[in-house]
């Protein structure tokens, strides 16, 4: 992206409130606040003109600044409540930067509970977006079991949602994917127009199951720590993730 002299910002969205896991965004993950994993990956990627944390919490802001991120402003009440979307947060960030004379061609929205993100992945994702000319890039992971062979419960009984695939071989079914829940790479002019993260022209970046874990419960947290350790061990022994 340097060849075109385009500017980019990484935004880590770290709200203070969390009901299911109190203090989730700064809870220790293998001994270190989980927020620092995303933050360090963004800083080490070496491709962002600005790495900032969007938060409403002074403790999170202080931690982020000590780690090398910018926190030029705190979130407004409108984007710090339970109903604000990530899109709302990103638009506010871009608007506030614009008010102080800073515009960015690209933005990368990073979740604070994404320890599997690495500097290399972020750099590769931003290159993919730039080279493709697409509006956005979304990391995805394939469903381990084909959804076409899923069942539903109706009146207490099981039935296939799509009976026509009852005996279809898994390898003959089209793969389905879902959001990995880690980051989004955006072309900011497209994002301002469309006001959504998954835009008209969104390209995928496929990740393995080992690199992906939703962290919504304490059990999820423990699973994520185990997966992270396995991933790190595989990296040390030279195996691919």
C-alpha cells in the first residue's frame, strides 16, 4: 500500500461494559490482557499510519496508551451503549479524525478479543484488499459440518431442514462459511457510502478452525486459550496453522 501513498488506520473497538464476561476486554488471556494481542498485532504489522483504541473506559484507554496506541477521544454515549453497532463506532471514529484534519483511505476494524490475529495476517489482508479493488475483506471460517444437512425441532420431533440433502455426500455439498469475528478491512470511501462492514464487493480471507474461536462465555475463553497454545506450538515446530 505504500507504493500508492495511501493512508490507513487500525481501530480496536474496546467498550468498557461486558455482561457475560465482566471486564472482558482487559481480562488476562494466558497472563496478559486480551486487548493487547490485537493491539500488538496492529502495531507490529507496520502498515498503519494510526493504531487507535475506541473506548468509553478510562482504564482501557490508559492500558492502550501505555501499550503504544492512540486514544485521541473517548466514545460518545451513543456509541457506548448496548445497542450501538460496530458500524456506528467506526463511522464515529472516522468522523472525529476528519474533524482534526485526518482522513484515511483504508480502515481495519479489530475486535479486542481476537488473540489469534497476527501482524502477518493483518498485513496480508490489507494487501489483498488493496490489490483486489474490492470494498472490504472479511476473514471467514468454513462450517465444520455441512449446514445443508442440518436438522430442526418441530413439535418435539427432529426433521431435516433440507430433506433433499438427507443422503447427499458432504463432499458434494457447497461449502458454507461464517464470519471469523476477528477483524474487517475496509475501503473508507465505500464504507461511508454503504455504511456496513460487509459491503457489495467483499472478498474472503479463509482461516482454519484452529485460528478461530468465539469468546462469549467462560468456557469459550478456556477453549480459546488451549487453541492458542496449540497454534503457537505448531508455529514453533514449523507446521502451518
